[in-house]
C-alpha cells in the first residue's frame, strides 16, 4: 500500500453529474445556452442535494478528499458535505439575469459564508461570480469589495475560451485590476486557458487547470509549463461531470503530465511530482485550507490509500512512486479515502453515506429534469 495526501478537486460543479451526457460534443456557448441552462432551470434544491451526494460517491471512491464547488442551492451542498464528513470549498455561482438577480445571488452567497464558513473545519466559503461574460464589470467591482470587507476569497471562471479573451474589452491584466479582484484575500481563476503566461499574477492568485474539460470542449491548452517555470501557483480540477465527463483526479493528473510534454515537445517539463503537488497541496492552499494536502506531523489526516499489490506497480519504489502513480496508476487502485482521520471510503464501502439511497434518488432526479 501507498499513502498519499488526499486529492483536492480545485474546480467542479458537483451536482452537474445530473446533466452528464447532455449536449455532447458542442462548443461551450452553444452547449451552455441550448443544452445546459434550460435543464438547469428544472433543478430543485432536492435534486442538487442528491446530485452532490452522488458526485461525492465518485470523488471519494477515486481518492478525492476535498472539492471546490461553484453552483447554486449551496446550502444543500453544505448539508451534503457535512453529513458525509467530506471537505469542500463552496461558492454560489453568481450570474446576471433579471434586474436585482446579481444583488440577490451575492446576498445569498454572503449568507452562505455567514452560516458555513469554517464549519467543523470542513468548509470554506468563497464568493462565486461565474465569469466575465455573465457578470458585468460594475457588479464585479461590488463583489470584489464585498469579498475584501468580509475576508472571503473569490472563485471565478476566467478566459476559458479564446472568444472570451476577445470580448473582454481590455487586457486580462487590466480586467483583473479594474474589477478589484486582485485586492481580495485570495482568488482562484478556473481554466485561464487564454491568459498570457507573461501576465503578472500576484501571490494571492491560484490558476486552476482543467485539462480534460478544456480538451473535450475544444477550448485550448493552458500554457502550464510557463506558469510552473515562473513558480505561479496552479491547482488541478475536473470541472463539472457534464463537460469532462469524469470526476477523477487521476485522469487529470495523467492528462496534465502527458499533454504539456507533447505540446512543448519536452519530456522534462511538468513532472509527475509537480502534478501530484498540483492535485493535492496547491488546491488545499488555494481555498484557504491550512495544514492540508501534505503528509506531515501535526497536519490533518486527509489521505488516500493506494493498493500497490498489482501487476502495473511491479518495480515501484520510494524514488519512482510519483511517476508510477501518475503514469501507471488509476483510480481503480484506491482502497481507502480518509478525511480528518475518518474513513469515508474503505474496501468499496462508504461508512458515512447510504449509497443505495443516493443512487436511487439521483436516478429519479435525472429522470425528472430530462423529461
Ligand atoms: Ni466550471
């Protein structure tokens, strides 16, 4: 067996497991506007609760101990997280719509923080403006001010597609400055595919790399090797299950390590060890979790137990473990997932969750929203 720090899925929309498979192989905007948003309108707090639990079954069984979630009805997400004893960084996705919608969503996000930030050491709350194309700049300024005055981080989709970069109306650097986002306690930028690697990125910012989702939606490839060269913090995430379609950090690790070597024609860049760090410590740090993401004395026991007693691990040793995990391993090797010293997944069982009930309720929710 090997013990690793638990994986931190640094950008996802857990309840989107309910929308998995809808609108496959379409461009981002067409996919969102025609396939995803109309079905999302049918989601109820109940459906989101069960969908989130279903996503947690997938994440726990693949070694994820913490996930950063941007969605809505986040009170129900918090309840799901606390009932299982999992760890999560949660924010309410804020988008423009009818008059007053942004203000209401922002208030809802602030209420969420008031109620859940720091709860049982398992949850941190961020503000969640969705993206530059769904939140006007004036509202971004307001959200940044509120984040600063409440001491909260911001989780934001930024420059996922090339079109977004063109429509920004200014340079990304100028946008980040104008919006006030650089003044918040910490900021996570999901995707950042089209952010020029020469851009100034302060220490309070973490870029979140979602390689599988970016590949599947044809969004492009983040210039990761350049960011790592500059010691910029980058964490890994899956994005939602409707654009990935897995919630499996092993898949993101392997893809990351392979993709950038190929793109850069350089077998030395983006090492297995760097990728493991991105999948663990960097994600925990990005969302304000301290003493998590590494195995150290006095740190919290968020761990994955990996079964090395398999043919594809023959030859593994202390020196090459990271490479075996990233290149030869898969989530099928996970034997146990521990959070805060408690097993949440062990030998195929989920001690704190009723798997049968979750699966049944999720099937019913899926049927209801796709009718
Ligand atoms: Ni996303």
